[in-house]
């Protein structure tokens, strides 16, 4: 029996991987510009980290984690998200003591969630995320959202929408929670069993229910924005004011509660509005988590961040018909005609590569005509043909594929000739 890839995962083949590299590079460059530095944490962590960090009543923890016991009997989990691990590293390495505050970090890597696979929803997916830890200045909320939007815009996306909300501070959340319990209690039996359980454990999650989304109790549920205390309201006002100053359009959705428990104050998502994009329209999600560092054992420290999935970013680019400027071609294909020439090309190809050129040669003993075809398939800008005659003269017959123009170039000058010519073409 032939093996098949596990459900909800994907192989990225050449042709596709260049797109990943390209978008990741754009995101990395922008992070550097905004002052974020890369952090890399393990793919798996102690399960307890996510129970505490993400919240043990969330869907992620209750239904979606890949948890296993290692041979030493430890409970480990493939990370379902990046914020709790980054905060764990922040605490473990005492980055709160670093003179550079806030600590601004970015990461890129696979995350794992046992979800029902569908378009844009995978069991292994790659998140690119940032975390700014150590400041509760609303200006950094604006910065984080500006950076996320900048990544999408730099890649050419036009049909995206920033949706924001505030969950307020602990007091505001408590008042809202009580109002939710009052609102849902009498008729909770009309909602799904998950919602019934959530009424006790985490009533805010009811608003995020996918099954009961259209139930009339949802539309009439108390809005968190009516329960923000003065401080939380002022904070949210300032965030909105900064976004307006930066000319970043946004809409407010008081039902944006997010699927992880660590949030307070600002939460946000960026959605694709491209036609036919489908259900998984949320490209990016994030928010403020002022209690998380302490929850994970560090000193009281505020934080905010976001994560976007590269899979959905690429799908959004496709939905908007955006072609990335990816050049897959090579600079030169060296064609060998005959045994002696073959020996020479092995040396020459290595020399050209050491000079910085993208070069290929034949490894299948093909005839000249087939080698030329191979060069064409690889998108070679030039072919350099070497046969007995050229060997005698120590030259190569160099052909510019686009124009057909042909020149004899001394072998010793081939590298500089190609560097000069390919530079001019770019
Ligand atoms: P999240 O909303 O769970 O937040 O995930 C962030 C993004 O990851 C989503 O908007 C979506 O684009 C992508 N995503 C989630 N699940 C899948 C999936 N199964 N397949 C493909 N893409 C997916 C977080 O993970 C938080 N850690 C974000 C954050 C950072 N908050 C503060 N800092």
C-alpha cells in the first residue's frame, strides 16, 4: 500500500515553496523595520503550559491539542499556537530584565490543531506572529495592528478589513460575564451542549459558538463595550485614535471575543473580503494579554501580539489574483557536447556557481538538442555550449535565449560576461 500524507497536512513542492519563502521574507523584513527580532521556541512544550496559557475551557485545549506522553512519562503537546511558548521563554530567560523594553519578538513556524480540515483550515499550519511584551501604551497596540496590515499591503492585498474590539480589564470583563450569565441563563437549553457547559465555565465563549451563531439570543446578548469601565474605555479610545491617525481603517465588532482565554483590552482580526474566499476568511488574529506573563510565572507584565497563517495569506493573494514576483529561472545552462567537453563543464559549472551564478548542467547523458530543451524548461537566460572545437579554442559558444544572439566567450571570461549580462537583465 502506498503511503498518504496525514489528513489536514500538506506537502509544499518546488513552485510553491518559493512563494512561502517570498512572503516570509517580506514579513521578516517588515518586522526588522518595526524593531522586532526573531525568537525560535520548540515545536512541543509541556502540556500544562497551554492549559494555563491558552485556557483549559477553550476549544483549542479541550478538543484540538496533539498531546502525547514521551518515554519519560512527561505530558507534552505539539504547540497549537505561539504566544504561550514565547511568553514561557520570556519568563524563563528573564527577558523582563533586559534593558530594551518592551521586548519585541517575531516567530514563524508550524502549529498543530486537531480541527476538521477544510479549505484554509489545516491540522498543521504555519503561523507568522509577533509579540511585544512589556508595555501597556496604546501606541503599541496601534503599532502591532499597523505591522500586520503593512505585511498584507506590502504583498499587494487590497480587500482586507481590520476588525477590532475591546474586552476591557478584569473588572470590566467580570461585569460583562455576569450580564452574559443573566442573559443566557433562562434559555440556555435552546443552545448547544457546548454552550450549556460554557455558561458555567466561560460564558464569553458562547458568543464565539459556531453552531448557535444565528440564534436570536446571540444578537441580543449584552455587548462588552457597554461594560467597559472608564479606564478601559479611555484605553480603547486611544487605540482607535492612533489607528485613525495612522490612516488605518477599522470596524468595531463587539462580538469579536477570540478563541483563547488570555485576552483583555484590545482584540483584533484581519479578514479577507476577496470574492469567493470562503469560510476561513480570518487571515490574522491577535490582541492584548496583560495577565499572561504572570500566569506563566513571571512578574506582572503587559503584552500584545498577533499571528497570521501563511496558508491563508497565500490563499488571499490567489483570491485577489496577485502574482508574486518570483524568478525561478537560472542564469546559464552549460551544454557539453562529447566526453572531453563533459569533463570541462563539470569544472566550469562549479566555477560559475562559485562566482555567484545560478547554473545547471546535464546529468542524464542527453544529446545536445535535449540539453537545449532542458535549458529552456529551466528558464535559462543563457546557454553556454562547449564541444571539441570550443575546447580547442578555450571558449564557449554563449547564446542569449531571449534574443537568440550568439557570442564566443573565452572560458576564463565566462563568469564575468554572464554576471555583467544577467545583472543588466534584472
Ligand atoms: P488564533 O486566532 O488562534 O490566534 O490564530 C491566529 C491565526 O492563525 C488565525 O487568524 C488563522 O489565520 C490562523 N489559523 C488558526 N488555526 C488555523 C488552522 N487550523 N489552519 C490554518 N490557519 C489557522 C493565535 O494563535 C494567537 N496566538 C495570536 C496572538 C498572538 N495573540 C496574541 N499574540
